[in-house]
């Protein structure tokens, strides 16, 4: 019996299904809030990245505009455009590489270059638009125009030529963030202002803006959601616990029997009914084992009793020669029967276990069946054997076991044919046929005996079932034959027609073998 203290140990709460349901419910509720706060941290890092981008772009633009100078002593008196030929071509790759907008103004505040390579959209923004819809953010151009003339903006007025002015600002509603870098370059007629900007959309701003409302909603909803999740978890777990208790009750009983409660609906009810089917099969197997033990004891009892009687007779005193000879025959017959019974039981056990460890070879069933039938003719000289089958029909198997299978079938058919014809008249006959049918080889053994009652067609394959006397058979032959067939991946079944004898049909998987040239 199982130890109650071990079998009834409950699952810790933190590993239970209830806790997992609560955890999932809480995670689902908290996920939007956690995502919003986490993304705000990401967007703060985005602003730092934008500032670094525009600062580097401004430095590169200034370097491109005022690289190595020539030795012209009048260069400071030249106009801006004359001093910087091909300016747009120099700034184009910088703007494209950095995804920024670069604008350059001369001393008279005239715009002399405007190259815009800012990204209007990206994958993350498109995904946010799909999930949350339009956020009402202005376009980059609208936002830029709303800030007024570039050189009148605070950052442009702050630039004094000594350092780059870097900063960021957001649109109304904080749905766009624009970072800028301004550098004023002194130099007489070549004085200029470089204004670099980069704008980015805040992809989940709508969700982030609602974070405080989300906090309030989550604070109110979480207790109710957790209570509902706990209730649902209990509803799900309670039938499982009932099932578990029933299984333990059956397992701990002295004679495990009964069934599990299957009133629950859904998958738990299906599971309970499946367990009940398993219990029924186990009960059937236990009953079969009990019958097998009872039959085995009965079969062993007779020869053992005969041997003991002979021993008692010999112990009681001297016996004459005639009686001694009779006792010797009884001992020999009983010993032979015990040896046959034990050998067949051992062979049956090995066959039911799948004959593991026994080497398998290619077996020609046509040749094997012919050889077995020739041996059967010697044991039953009054029975006429008919053979049908030509060519080769090969299978993969243990030849000795297949020989035993065919011998049992032929001996069984010959015995009943001879016994029936001796009583009813006629010539006993057995027909043996080997056919190749697609992927299987089929061996049919038919006789003209009394046949089998329809209700006994499966019963004949049970252990110790026989209609012969105890001296004529053990009742294990057909059980052994079916076990060998199934161990080879095949089947053995019986069919009969009233007054037409019985037919046993063996089917085994065929294998292809190369024909000799």
C-alpha cells in the first residue's frame, strides 16, 4: 500500500494552478502600464540620441563648409556663394547619412541651402498607428512652421559663434520631439548660420499620456480581477482535486476497484472517464490473471497429485514388477506433461513480451509451411493434407517461433478433423494455403472438423481453454500461436461455418527479397 503521508502531499501554493492563474491575470492587467513606463524610459534615451546626431551633423557640416582654405588673400572679401561653391552637394551626404535637415543662412539671413532627409515614419510608428490609430500629431513641416522663422528662434539668437547650441522641444501634446544644433560662424562677408534639426515621433505617446489614468484603472480593477481569477482557478482545480482524492482512495484500498467521479463536464470529465476506462481494463486484466493462476494450479494439480500418489505407494512398501511398471508409466506421463506445460508457459511468456533479444532473419513461409506439414503427416497418418501455394512469401521473424506457430495450427486442425470424422464418418482433411496479399503474407489452415461455436471464436485463444481431455492437450497451443503472431507484428483469427469445420488465418507483414538471377 502506498504511504498516505506521501501520496496525499498537496502541491505548494506557489506551484499550484490557482497561483498560475492569478499570476497570468495580474500580468495581463499590468502589462499596458509597465509597457508605458518602460517606453517612456526608452524615449528619454531617444532624445539623447537625437541630440548627439544633430551635434555631429552640425560639426560635419561646418567642417565641410570651412575645410582647408586656399591662399587667396582676398577670400574674406568674396561673397558667401563665391566662397562656398557646390555647398548643397557637400551637405547632401551628411544629411542623408544622419537623417537630419540642414539649413544654412548667410550674413543677410538669406537661406542658401536646405537639405532635408528626416524620416517621416518608421516601422515602430507604423505599428503604433495600426494598434492605437492616428495620434493627432502635426506633420514635421507644420511643427517646424509653428516655431516661426529659424533665425528668430531662441536657440538661433543664443548662438554667438563660440559654441554649438543644442536642445530639444516637443509639439503640443508632446507627440513630436525635435532636437536642434545651431552654429553661428563669424567671418565678415562669409558669416553664416548652420541650423541642423531632427524630428522623431513618439510612437506610443497616447498610451504614455494615459499612464496615470491607467494606474487608477488598474488599482480599481486588480482586486476584482484577482478575486475573479482565484474563483475561476478554484472552479477549475476543485474537480481535479476530487479526481485526485478518488484515485488515492482506490490506490490505497486493499483491493483497488471502483470508479472515479465523472460528473464534471469538459476536459476534466473526459479525463475522469478515461481513467475509469483504464481502471476497467486493469480490473479485466486482474481478473484474467486470477483465472490464469487458477487454471495453472488446476493444470499442475493433476500431474503433481499423480506423482505424489506414486511416491506414497513406493514409500508404503515393496511393489511387484507389474505395479512398478505401471507406476513408472504414471511418473513418466506426469513428468512429460509437467515439462510440456512449463515449456509452453515459458514460450508464451517470452512471446507476449515481444521475444526481445531473439535474432530475427528472413524466413520463407512457403518452405517453412511445407516442412511443418510433412512432419504433421507423420504424426497424423490418417489425415489427408492439401497444399496450396507457390513461389516465395518472405517475412522477418524468428524461424523457430514461426515453426512452433504453424505446428500448433496444423496439429490442432488435424486432431479435430480426425476425431470428428472418426465419430461422424468421412475422410479427415486439412488444407494449408500460403498467399501474398499486398504488404502481408497470409497463411490459412482449414479442417473438416466440427467447427467452432460463434461465441467461442475468441475464447479459443484464451489460456488453458480446450475441449480436449487433459491427456490430449494443455490448452495453451492457440494462445501461444496468437502471441507469436502478434510478436511478429501480425494477427491470428478464427472463422467457421456450421458443419464446415474451422479456418485459422495468420497474417504477417511481408518483406521484399531480391530474386536470384
